């Protein structure tokens, strides 16, 4: 029996041989290989199930789902409408967009010093940290463990005591604390909690009815579980411990969404801030979100919240253009968007195996096939798998 890698190489090789089969047959065979990847992930215990959606600025080009919501025999199968804990995708589907809206309205500036919004940092030696540093993970701040129901002011005071000698803006260092601060900043600027602000300014306008923080218990029947303490699968409670201790609403994690909803948001981005005639952002702001900032001697490239090239860019692969951007989530979620190719890939999974190398291989294999199949054929044809 052929190994997975051998099968993938054969399928990619066939794409270079038009005489072997018609484009339609070839595409059908190669989209089947995406199904094969997901099934292999389930068989190997990497995931319990997953959903993949590939599309462009106006259409879904391919959609497939494998696995069930839970281990019960009568459990529903996963679908585009299954809700997942999207973990760190919260940063780019909630917090960064909220900051960009405030920037568009000139209520904040990227060069605002941290002390403008967090007086707790006064006299800390960290006063030169800016909003830009927080958005690009170049603040030099380190993550901390947050106690259950710890007041946000106490958290800020503890962070302000950090003395690690790192100069803001000098290096990229991914840390959730940057977006915990930004989530709190949204509330301090607007007087609204992050969840309320995003619901009013984005999700309601875009018809994203599956996207929310703190899902009510009655929605648990449609939420894919995440692996919790004792390796128990739990649905509807954010997996990230700091997010739980912050009450379930935080700038770095806590958002739940479906692939169907995420398509709306991504198509708005690819549409220059407009979807179905509704303008969410100006085109200038959308562009500004993905302007590259270079760190670590050019080895890391980040946008405002978005990843462009870093150690966390597994879904990018060499197949996407240099203009592409995306993000990954610890729970098994990832997206990658390529405006140049007019293509995006969403992958949401019930992750069981947290070995990074294995999971990154899954992400990159899905992306490689997506670009190979659809980058030159995204004419709006929907391939629907199960």
C-alpha cells in the first residue's frame, strides 16, 4: 500500500501532465487527496475530525468535512456550520480588527505609548512600548500565568514589573500577553467589552451568527470539543487557561466560530473591506493590516496581528505568494489568505495530538494541494465532499 507522502507526490506530479486526464478528472482526483489527508489524520490519532474550506473573494471552491462531533454513535457529522474554539485566530478575527477600526476612526494611533491607555506602566521602564509593538509581538513582554478571576488591573501591574532587558521593537517574540493588553485596550477606549464591540461592528453586519465568545450551553450540541485537563474532550468552554481565567473573553483567545462564518470575514478582507455592499473597513485599512514589518534581521515578517512569515507560518508553504498572510490556532485551527492568487484556505479540526511538527505537516499538506488545484482554476466551481 502506498504511503501518504508517496500518494501526495504522485498526485502533484499528475498535475503537470495534462495529457493524462482532463482537468476535471484531475481536479476531482486531487481534491479526493485532501479527503485522504484528513482521513489519514483521523486514523493516526492526530485529529478526531476536521473541516476544510477553500475559496476566493466571491465563492467557495471546495468544502469537505470528516469525523463526528463526538464519539457517540448518533453524533452529528462535522460540517461548515460546526462551531469550533478557534483559539489564537481570536487575534485576527476579533482583536486586530477592533484595533484597526479604532485606528480608522482616529481614536488611537499605532505609535501611542502604552502608558496612554495603561497608566499601570508608568515608571516601569517599559513606557516606550507602543500599540504597534503589541500588534506585531515586538514589545518584548513575556507571558504570565493568570489566576482565576484576577482583576485586570492586578494583571497589568504584574506585567509592568517585567525586567527582561528586551528593547521594544527590536525582536519578534510571540506572546499572548500582547493581545490580552489589546483586548483590554478596546474596552478602555470604547467602554465596550471586546465581545460586544466585535458583535456590533463586525459579526452582526457580516451575518456571522455562529461567531461569538462565551457560547451558551444550548449551542454545545453544535460545538466541536477541545482537549482539556485529563485529556477529556470538552465542548463550549475555551481551551486556553488564561482566557478561561479572564472570564472567557480575551484578546488572545476565546472566540468560537464556524468555517461558514469565517468565509464571510475573509471575503470581506479580499473585497477591500466590503461584503455584499456593506463597508466594514476602508480599502486603505485592509491594506494597512498586512503591510510587512520585518524583525529578527528579516527572518520574521508580521502584519498588524497577521502572520506573514515566521516560525508559525506552517500553512503558508512555498506555494503561496509573498503577499499572503494568515494565522494558526493551538486548538487545531488555521487560515491562510493570498490576495495575489485570490485564494484562501480554512482548516478547523478537533485536535488530539499536540506534537507541533506532525500537525504543521497536516497544515502544509492541505495548503500545498489547495494552491496546486485551485490557484489557476478558481472560477467559482464548488467541489463538495462529505
